[in-house]
């Protein structure tokens, strides 16, 4: 990227304070256009004459900073007057904050040491055709700002009474220019305002405000106050079983919200960090905490600016709430990267979570641009030998050492590009990622201890599986079994991608054949639900029907309970319904008792939990150290709801819904079920409902040629809306 502007920083060390950069300039002639290009080491907010240059927040976003740093471009023509002041406020953000791993000698350790720097250029075009370029250089000034503290995990302290005592000249330094790239991802923006639903006093006597919905984003306060009075707030996702404010699960994240008021009516909202919360505790408020009411605070949901494309509604209110929870889990965790959780001292782009959810994500929202940007970081963080870390941006891998990568997490380098291609048909993106996909599969062959299987390495396994031995998080499924299953699956996807691209994949076809043969020889029997699921879903079992029947049997023997974790859960309903056990799949989906998708709703959940029993049946908590109530991974069940219950599927070898296959699977357990997906070719919708005289009514609309399967009959139909009755 061509870049002539200099990097500038304060002449002093701001630590966790947010410096304010400023440049005065004049537009001496009529202006026809003005474009600002800007980035920084942290997150910034830019303004001209006190007006923000964009609705974007938390720019420049989170990328693999040593290799990729996005530059935003803003049309600021309407903001430029004769006399102007351009200001840039810079917080630590993802770039320079002490993330959870900062003491461990990781890449983040080095990033934390970087200066609070920005680089920018403003190109003004005048009516006479001449241009003027204003760049960051020694002519800029820097001062302390009213943001007295800004960290990603630890929140924000803002003093509206602060007036800087010293304004100094900016200092130029050698910042990166070869890593600068244009904005790739969807910008992060404020999306909706969430108003408080109740204010109450807890048994401990604390003033708590409930927004009724867990969200990720900012908190805005509106009040009349005197200078020096303070608003101090803490955040939480849940209450404890006595009804008290509880946030021990935030771990070391301080999540500060400390606002020092000026005189008069005023509004303040977070600017350079974000929070995950449903409840706030008012620790201090002008006139006393009892003065804080529903009108005092507003939650502002923040996420990447994606278009909503998928909707599901049913006759069951709890199932509708589950889908709402899935949507909110995605919104909460799609803040520039697909994070695991938005509230505690983590918020990383965990690969395993992303790969199990990608199909659902691309049904709920148009997430093509979101994933395309993140996949560039996946490829950038991948090592030459093919290694891919557990999170991207990879802030966990040590600078000078690393272990082996984990199955199902590293496999995201293959699975996510394929799912994005499947949803949107972007051959260019698939071609771009293909070398990364291939290197991942090649890498497995270099680290395994058994040819044609993946053995002898450490893995996350079936993370948080309910059949885990005491003291383990990993479930009871054999790690080598899971790893070898994903080795086969990723190899299969490389073959399929290669054929789309016209690549020679004969070597991978031979490899896949050897993996299947070796797998069947090494694992003739399946010991757990997840082992049955993977053997069937990846077509590794010699007799998939027999293995699916085994799964159905052990699910029933467990009392119609799933025992699966992050690896088995996304596929369990698919395996059951694909092999004749659709009603059992519905029993699992609609189960209200623990463990189930609906159990958290009985405990008040408004997002998807990390643990099936984040809040246990007795009201206690699963743990203090790893218990998020806003993790989207188990929300992957929505792809079964779209694809099997409603029956909306991409036809084989027809990506992006160029042709649609619709095969609904109704259940007597529901009166009606409907889903719709806005595809690249138009809106596909499918609804089934009980008919009072017996049987089912199907209402189906398709914007393209479709194949509709009902009761074993195939209807090949053109574009249109159709009604079918089935006795």
C-alpha cells in the first residue's frame, strides 16, 4: 500500500491514558472532496471540528498486527470548513493492551511495548483542480485527553473536567508501512440501543440495573450533575442464586466504567473499549446510587456491520428464545473477529469455535466479508510448515517456541474457507485460501506418529464434553480418534476445493483413501457419542447406518441426553436425522431438562452458554475461572434447524444457492416451523404446519430452480411460491 505519511507518537509515555493528537489546517479555497486515510497502534476515534469522521468504532480493528494493519478511508468533504482541527484519540485497544497471555513471551508481549502511534493523510481536492495533502508529521500536537485510562479488558476512566496543562509537539518514529492494508472487514459499528427493564436492590443492598438482554458493546449514561461527581459502574452477565450481582467469572478483567462529571446535563458513553453484560451494579452516582433509574443508562450493542439474512420462528416460545440466543451470541462475538466470549480477560478468535459455527453464521448474516478478512489473518498467522495456532490473531503462540496444533481448531483453516465458499460461491476467496488449506493437511503428516492417521499429539479433543473423566475438560472420546477423523475431513475438503479450482488433487485423493482404510482398521468400535458422530458424519464408518443406530441407542440409554462437547455437538442432530432418527433429534432439540439447548433458557439465558450447566440445577455455578454465559459455539444447532427442520439446503456442487434443495422434516412435537434465508439469488423460505384434518401443509418459496422433496416424492420446480399438502 502506497504510504507517504509519517508515524507520530507523544514525546512522553502515556501508559494507559489515551493521547489526543491534533492538527490545525485551513482550506483556503472551495473544497470539492476531502478523503482521510488513517490507522493507529490501538483503537482510535477521529473527528474534524468536533464531529466524528465516521460511524465506525474500535477502528482499525484486530488483525495479525506484525503482518497486517488495516487503514480506514473516510470521505470527510462535508466536515471541512475554512478553519479546521483534525483530532485523533487513541486507546490501547487490542494492539497494546495486556491481553490474558501477555506475560508468557508471546507476540503480544512485544506489541504491548509499541508506542501510542498513529499515521494519517488527508487529501483535499479544491474546486480549481488543485490538491493539498496533510500528513502526520512534527507539525501535529499531542496532549493528554479526558480519557484517563483505556484498556481492552480493564475498561475506561473518563474525566469530563480534565483540561490538559501541556500540549507538546508530536514525535516521528519508524512505524510499519509495509504491513499497511486497506480496510478488508465489515466495520464495527453501534447497532441498536437496549433499554433497562428493571432496577432493583439485591439482598446485599446493591443497586442493580437489568437490561433484560446480554449484549456486547458500550454503556451510555445521561444525567444532570455537578463537576467532580462520579458515576462508577460494574458489569455482570448473571445474578447468583440469592439474586445478588455476580461477576467472578470475568476473572482478572476489571471492566472499569468510571466517569467524572462536569457541570450540567451531560451524556457519556464508552469510546475505546467494550463490555459484555446484561446487568450493571451502580457503585457511585450523583446524589446517591438510589438516584440511578431505568432512564439513567442505555446499553449500545456493537458488532461488525453485517446484514441479517436468516430468520427462524416456530410454535414453541422456548425454541424461539433459543434462536434469539443464537443470534445474540453471534452479534456479541462478531466484533471484528469471531471471538469465544466478549466479557472476561480473553475475547480471542478461537479457531474451534469459529469452524463449528461458520455454517450457522453464514445463514444468520451475510458474513462473507467478515470471514474473508479473518481468513487472511489465518493465512498470515500460519507458519511455513503449515502449523496453525488455536486462536487468530495468534497471540498465544510463543515467539520462539510452540507445541503442535490441535485437531478441530487448526482444521478451521480448511473448514471455514469451504463453508464460506459453500454459502456465497466466492471462487476467488477459495483460491486465495487454498494454499493455506493444503499446507494444513500437509503439516499433519509431518507431526503424526502413525502414517495416515493423526496420533501422538496434544489436542483440545471434545472440549467440555459431558462424559469427561473427573478433573478433565476434554470429554472421554479418544484424542487420536478425533484428530484422525478431522485429518480425513480436512483432506476431503481440500480435494473438493481443489476440484472446484481445477487443481491436481490426486495425491490428496490417495491420502484420503489411505486415511479411511487406516481409520477403519484402528477404530473398528466406537466408545462415545462423539466417536459415533464423527465416524458417521465424516463417512469413516464401514457401516454408517449401524454407527448411527449405535448413537441413537446410547443417547436413549443416557435418558435422551447428549454427552457431547465442542466437537460432537454440532453434528449430533445431523447424524440422527440423516439415518432415520429425526424424532430423536427433535427430542434432543426440545429437551428442557439439563443437559440441553433449552435448559439455559429455564435459567434465564438470553445468549448461548459456554457450559451446558453454567448455572447448575441447584443455582450454583459450574466454575469461577471458565464460565462464560455468552459463547456461541453450541448455537451451531441452528444450521440443523435451517437445513433439516425447515429443509433449506445448498444443493451438492451448487454453491451460493444457485440451485436449492428443500426437504422439510416436520415433527408432531411442533404445530408449525418456518425459516427463511436471503441468499445471493433472493429469498428462500420454507414453512410447515399441521393440518387440522391430519397431515402437513408446506409453504415454500424459491428464487431459483429448486428440488423439493416431500414424503419420498421429488418435485422439480422453477422460481415461485408453492403449497403442498401431505396426508
